[in-house]
């Protein structure tokens, strides 16, 4: 069992590195968000302070590396690079699903490497809804959280991915009840995320009522798990699953809409993700109501070296800071009052 999971994680890394796995016929919708330019910002670019607080951790700007990997030799290297750059650049990070470590303690070091590399940054551990649904050992989970000195647990909801995956586990009964249970029994923040299909206002409201501390929308428009699993299914000779993935490759809530739906309906912080590809996407997401942003695919692709990933972060920062300057914002708290309008494509989608 654990060998199969490890092999799948390696396949995911290699497919996401080498193939075109992003949405093709649908976008985040952020290109239809028009920010009202401020020609008289009355500040210097240097007056802009991009820093932000994330569950007690100071971020140089509101960006996190999202859950990517764990459980293999390859993932150990990726997690080390991510932690090194997160430390150097004042960011936080989430580890990939902890499932391999729950099944095989020999994979621990592919996760703990992050904390060993960066003792003081925010690090979140990740687990999937199907593992919660089918029952889990709370003490094991607590001890993993403890060993990894995790600052939060993020839970991924991925019903489409599980439906298309060859060995998928589309088990989602009682997940909300398990989330409530974890909120009561763990003394760290619980963050719930999708993996590329977005969170609706109905789901956001249930999660807030369950006591979740933040929602990561992981909307449609970026990495597409129907496409990833379809590619993998075809590689493994399962054409039926592959076609299912193709049919559902535009399924989900575009990131911009998911942010608006969640931010307008719940008070807990919203993390924008799913196709955030530059600092302007970050800025627009935050003007729509998100408090933080996270990215996965661009981080994985830049993780070949510390230098490459550092350059990517610098690029996001200067883009984000420039947008703040052009809107006259001195601090990230001011983003929520920046005026914007929505193009007809987005307005149309939002009327239903
Ligand atoms: C190679 C890879 C592995 C991933 N593994 C996980 C995972 O273990 N758990 C999880 O919650 N999300 C996982 N994700 C999803 C991301 O955290 C994120 O939600 C999604 O990719 C959308 O962001 P993006 O468009 O910036 O990639 C993974 C993403 C990638 C690219």
C-alpha cells in the first residue's frame, strides 16, 4: 500500500513538472477584475509596507507556498528548497499530504527536513478528506504534528481528483463531522482547502460554523487535477478514467468567483489560490476579499534551485508592491477598500 502511494506521489511530481497540467478553456477570471488606478497615490513606492501576519507569524508579504509534496526522496529535496527560500524571504509553507508518513514512518524525513531547515517559519501539515472519512488515529496524527512542529493542519477536499484517479478513494461521508472533531481535539488552527475546484459560499459557511480557522479556495484556473489524473490514467492504461478526467477538466468554481463567494459570506480569513501566477493576481485576489495568497505549481517548477525559487518570489513581491503603490496603499490592510469593477464575463457568472 505505502509503495503504491509513494509511486503515485512521484508520478504527480513528474507529470506536474513535465506536462501541461493547467486549465485550458477556463481561467481564474482575475483578468476580468479591473482595479481603479490612483494617479495621485500621495506616497512613494518606498512607503509601501507589504508585510502581513499569518497566525502569529510575520510574512514579508502575504504569500505562502501551498501543499505540494512529501513521502519520497524527490519530495525531500523539494521541501528542503521550499523551506530554505521561505526562511530567506520571510514566507510560510504547507507540506504535501501526510498520508505517506501515516503509512510508513521511513518517509518522515521528507517532511521533517522543512522544519530542520527553517525552525522559525510557519509550516502547515496537510491531510486529505478521504483519510478523515475512513477513520484515522488521532494520537498518530497528534504525534506527527508534534514531530514536525506543525503550526496548523490543512485539510484538502478533492472529490473530483479522487473520482478521476485510478486508485482514487471518493470517500467523503462524515467529513464535516471529522473536521469538527479535529477543531475540538487539536490545539492548532485548522485550514480547509480544495485543490483546484474552488469552495462555494455554502461550503464556506459550513466550514466556518464547524470552527475552521481559514479557508483556502484553491479555485479553478490553475493546476487542474482532472487533467493531471487523466494524464496518469492514460499512462496506466485506464482510458475510462482518462476520459472522465477530460470531460470534467472545466469543472469547478473559478478562483475569482470562489474568493468573492467566500469573502462575502464568512468572516474567517480567505486564502486565494488556484492559478495565482504573479503579484498582480495576488493583489486582485486580495482586493476581492482574500487576506493571503498561496501558490503551488510555479513553486514546484522553480524548486530546481534555491536561486530560481528566490527569483520567483522577488518577482511576485515587486509586482504586488507596484500594484499597492498604484492604488495608493501603504499597508495590506488598505487593500480591502480599493475600488474595482468587474468585466461583463465575471458579472454574468456572478448573477446566478
Ligand atoms: C505536484 C503537486 C502536488 C500537490 N499535492 C497536494 C497535496 O498533497 N495536498 C494538497 O492539499 N494539495 C496538493 N496540491 C494542490 C496545491 O496545493 C494547490 O491547491 C493547487 O495546485 C492549485 O494551486 P496552483 O494553481 O498554484 O498550482 C498539489 C499541487 C501540485 C502541483
